[in-house]
C-alpha cells in the first residue's frame, strides 16, 4: 500500500496495485508538488496561510497559496520475496481527484528482481500530469528504490508467517533541494488460505510515521480481492499549521480486484478514497489499473 499530488497531503497509491499472487508490489508516495491554496473560515480569513482549515461546516473561501504543508507518506508491502533470478515488471496508470485539482500518472513503471533467495531489489518510476484551475504541469514523479530482505519466509514456516525489512530510497521531484530521503518499512505477513493478510509500519526521514494493512482473498481460479487501509502521522512541528488546528493524521482506504491473464501475466484495477476530509486535502477518488508480468530465472545448464 504505497506516494506529490498538488494538495497539502501526499496521496495514497492504492494498496492492491497489480498483486500477482502470492506477491504484492510495494508502493509509496512523497510530498505534494504544489501545495494547494488553503481554505479558512470566512470570519477569520487569512491572506497567507499554510494548509486547509480543519473546521467543518463553516463558510470557506480561497486564501492565497502557501508553501507549508504536513509531511505524510505511506508504504504497504508483503513479506514475500522473489527467488533468485525471478522477478516482475508492471505498467500501470493512476488517477487522483482532489478539491479543484486532479492528477494522472501514466505510465507508472515498476520492476523487481530477486538477487538471493531472501532479498530482492525493486524500483518504481512514474510520470505525472496535474490539472488545477485551468493550468497543467507534467514531468517525472517521485522515484522509489527499495531492497527487501526476508527475515522469515512465509512459505518455509509451519505457521506461514513472514517478516521482512525494506530500506527505501526516495527521490522527490518538483523540489529544488532536499530531494533525497529514506524510509524504513517493517512488514509482517500471515497466510491462511484462501486468505492472506500483510501490513507495514515505518518512518520516512521527511518526518512521517506510517502504518498500513491489507486483507486478500484468492479464489480457486486465481482471482484476488484485496481491501487495504493506510495511516500516516506527521511528526514534524509546524507552528502555523498547529495554530490552524490542521490534523497531523491522514487515512486512506482502497479495494482492488486482480485477475490472472496467463501463468505469467495478470491485470488488476483498484478504487479508493481518503477518510480525511477533501477540504483538508483528502482524495475524493483514487483509481489505478494496469498489467503485471512475472519472469523466472533461466534453468541452469549442466
């Protein structure tokens, strides 16, 4: 479950992105590219504020844009790794709708490969286009490179419990400096066929704590249904945002369906939204979908 959409919050990338049983593909997200203009109660309108007002049921009006926003981030993955030489590639698209803005990521390209039977490398490279108040921007979105190490393999334990740690390198786009950051997710997975559940907790060095979980059901025909939820807490102090009582927390949910096309290819779609108020930068609609391909290491020759 996984990250620079033009709002005061980073957007949740749906947690069921192209799950190719039994492996889930990790995802994350970074900061907004362009902080959205805050809204404040009409009786206390600010001309230079830092985020959306958290006050509900009050008359709101647009204030001037600012450059301050909460630091949120999420990462959701399972504890499984590809065998040495095995891996996957995927091409997906995503769409997010917020208050007055929208973003489309196309393509979102990901790839992963097992470097040992306990470790794999994964990279994600998306391209974005945003639309806000009649203007649009486009370019390279945040890039993520992770190395997942399997401490407990769920396929080798009697209890089918897995544990993994996945150091992540985050390269933010659209910011002039301070682009390089890191995340440290720890993931637990439990299998009870036809169900599988997994979740991640960790920290982004930008100043965001996160947690997330998913429950997956797989039919005898390989169709998967996945529900997920992520939560993020901004650990950085911001006096202006604190005075505006802007929440330090963000939560998002999604539901996805995966379908195997062949033994090595699968497709999926997912839909989600924020539990956070749209007026505070939440996502009213999040859609994603695409195709994923797995590959196996060539058999060794005598």
